[in-house]
C-alpha cells in the first residue's frame, strides 16, 4: 500500500515543473519562496507510464521525495498559521532542462528566499551565481561543500564542510583527552593527507598526543589491534571519509570489543553511513559529529513523526525532518526579519530542532565581503553498545 501511494504521488508530481501554494489569502502580495529539489521525476515516468519496479522505489528518488514531503508538511503548518507566502517547487533534475534554465525562469519571479537541496558543485555554482546577482538568500540544507562559492554573503551552508567538523573533533579531543594518546587510523589519499595536515596544525601546542597509523585498504584485524592496549581504554580517531575504510575499522574494533575497550571518534560521513548502531557496534563506544539533532523526545519532531506515520504509514527519514525544518524555520525567520534575514540567520526564535551558528567565511585575507556563511553549530552524538546514548 505504501509503495503504491508513493508511486501515485510521483505520478502527480511528474506533470509539474513547479507547484505554487498560497498559505493565506490577503490583500498584501505574498512573499515568494523557491524550493529547489532533485526529484528526478522524468526518470520515473515515460509519459503516464511508471517505468520502475513497483515493489521498491530507488533511493535515487526517495531522498528528494522525502525532502519534498517535509517541505509540504511545513507549508501545511504555515497555512494553519495564516502565513502569507507563495511557494514554488522546482525539480533540479528535470529532463531537458538545465539548472541554468531553471534559474533563468526564476529571474522574473521576485523571490525573497531560496531553499535548496543541492547535490553537486555544478548546481551550487549556478544557484549561488543567481543568488549573488539578485541578492536573494539561499539556504543550502544538505550539501557540505564550499566549491564555487565566492563573494556571496547571501549563501548559507547549513551542513558544514568537513574542515569545520575536524575543528570540532579536535576541540572535543583536546578538552576530554588532553595529554592522552590518540590512535589516528587513516589511509593513503589526498583528502586523508589534508585531514591529517589540519589535525597537525590544530595540534601545534601538542595538547593531544597522536599516534598515526596508515593502513592499506585491505588491512587485517591484526594490523589494527597490534597498536592497541588491552589494559586501558583506547581512544581512536578515524582519519578518512572513505565509507569502506570506516566500516572496516568499525567491524574490526567491534569484533575485538570484549578484549579491547575502545572509544572511536568517527568522521562526519558516519551519520549517513549504515552500521554505526545496533549489533554492528554493540561492543563499542562511538562519537560522531553532526549539524542535525532530530531527537524523538523533541515535541516538534515527535508530532511531525506521528503526522507523517498517519499519512504515509512509515517512519520519516532525516530528509523529511530537513525539508520541514528548512521550510518552516527559515520562512518564519524571513517574515519576521524581511530586511535583516542574513543578520538574524542564527536566531533561535523559531527553532524546530536544530540550533544554528552561521559565521561569515572569507576565503582570502583580502576579501571585503564574506564568500558565504557557514553553520558552525556541531552536535556530538554518543553511541554506546549500539544505542544512541546522548546528543550534546
């Protein structure tokens, strides 16, 4: 039933280039908001015929669809509050239409805010250029990258870059394990070298002692365990964003968990990687960083989850929460601060679940204006014996 419902929903969306939603009928012109999402609808349908397996919808579609569902749930909430807005939904992956063509069509629409689910640096460049040219704020909800961003103080990155995560990880280690030995497991690679270099730069005062172990991609359990101490807690930092490397390291350490007491500090990619909870980590302590905090005991999140289950007969993914929060929080913030939205972007007045700390980033010392704004608020998720224990 759930799959049929989603296929029908995809069919309804497939006929639309955009969707408009008026949340209130007033004499004042509504505030226009554009939402850019990679829905990939043309890949699902050939005319009116659904082309994919009816028993399962690919993750290729689900992320964008879930984000859209979250956005529309937020629009529904804003409607109930008689908010005077007009929302236009654009499919970033519409066949035979480039991102540049989409932004060209948006030129005449006089948008006050753009909420974007960006999935490539190319998309980011086109959207950022359009934003800078027209002085329209962009809330980039998902893409953790600053590629092609320059001289655009209207561009907000919600999902921080890996460099910001590394800074937060180092501060955590320096605060909690000062003077102790940290086993820094990594692999060979240009990005891994940059991560190691940043760690070394941050550790110029030698607040933490790092023992660097470079492993081959086909490393054995013995390659890891020979560096650990069975008589005390081992503090381990993974120094690679490579998913296979991270999963292999977790598998080795968890298998040895009865003999080696280990706290593993992971990379930011681990929050979206399977296998960091449940039986895969039931003999470990894991700490990972994330800009997202969607605890179910949050009243807003709990209510949203119940409403989603009642409508879609399944649990919402993080993308549903991200779509809802980006639409609801930043719309409310825009309407309350139409002339000072950027300056108030870190305000907690309309917090749904996450707090934000947007800081101006200047990529060169001579930059007169910020190249973009980045969310520096990082949460630490502690997982003990396969269960999330706390989020701080």
